[in-house]
């Protein structure tokens, strides 16, 4: 029996906030479940407790305990909240998600289908990922806030490592095309920390990282935040070490087939950021020119 309506989260957004707030106080096993749940919400909505426990690397009883920590009567009660998210956000994509999850565990079937079947898998995964991005309720507001931080800054530092680095290169190139002062922190010569060490509270850092998160990028973000530098994070989870310190954290689920992740969703977000920023920069420059002309005799 539930004691009151306030005793448990009724929507996915409420549950996500509750998990983030309580994450530091959870046991390691429950933190493991929390990370898996926020990274794979559609899986928790669509699959059985046995399937979820196997993928999360825990016992079904641990999932039940996790649900009760957040005020639910059991796992199925919590699963209802995850199912509401899928129903509200992606009603046409449930079967695609099931198909992708099944294919990810069957490489032999992939091999039998050849290159065309493999391409289909990645395209379908990207479609699902892009639809998630499109239906992210808060993303528009997050982008607007990112535009404000960048247009109000003196220098934009773009920070990424490994597989996220192509996104950083694109952002630095596009910012330069718009005459926005920026530094691509590439760590040449082992000077990763030195390249971003001069950032001040008049600057902004765009940091990009997903699992497994780059320790260097996380360190840069943490140290810069302590100096008052504004942080825009492009990451994949609200539990990311970047999200913890970010003024704006844009979290997108990356599309994947098996262990291979696509950059299509993150790159789409990056292009959107640049195009919208271009409009904001032009509007600000035009507004500034208008003020100057009024002062002219």
C-alpha cells in the first residue's frame, strides 16, 4: 500500500531527478542499477525483470530493492513509470527498440545478413536515437541557455578526447567560421591541462564525453568550475561526471548496435547548437550595431 501520492515518483522526470539526488547515498550495487536505468530507460520499460537483471549484472531481488528505495511497491510498479516514458515519447518505436536489443545479442544473425543488414541495424538505431533527441522535452530550453552562455563569453574552449574528439573538431571549425574566438583543446605535446588552464569566469567550456568518460575531460571540467568558468556539457547521462558541474548539461542517448556506438545523434545536436548559435550571434551583433548608430551624430 502506498502511504501518499508524494511517497513515490509518478513520472519519469520525477524518478530521474530522485535517482540523481539520491545517487551518492545509494550502495554500490544500487548505484550500478541507477546508472543502468538512466542509461537504458527503454530497456526497463520493455523487458522483463530477468532480462534487465542479466544486462545490468545484478540479481532480480536487487532490482526489487531498488524500486522500493524510491517508494514503489515492487519492480512492476516502477516499470509502469518507465513505460509511461516510452508511450509518451516514442509510441511508434517500441518494436524497433525490441528488434535492436535482440539483434545486439545475435552477431551470427548479423553476419548472415551481410553488409546491407549491418547498415540497416545502424540506420535503425540512429533513427531511434534521433527520435529520442527530437522528443527531449527540455532540449530546446537547454540550447537557448547554451546560446546565451556562448554569446556572453570572451573565449569558448572546446574539450573532448578519443571517440568524442570529432565532435569537438567540428564545433571548433564552425565557431571559427562565425568569428567566435575559441580554443580546441587537443592535448598536443601533453599540454591538455595547460591549454585550458587560462580559462576565466568570462569564458565558457564546451565539454564532450560519454561512457567510458575521459578522466582528463572530467578533471578539466571540475577544476574549471571551481574557478568560475561556465560549463556546457554534451554527454549521455545525468550521472555523468560532466553533468555534475555543468551550467547546461545536454544529455543524449547514443545509438548503438552491440558494442559499437554511432556519433550521429551527438553530431546532430552539435550542428543544431551551431546553427542556432549563428542566429544568436548575428542578432547580438546587429543589436550592438544598432545601439552604436543611435549614438552617432
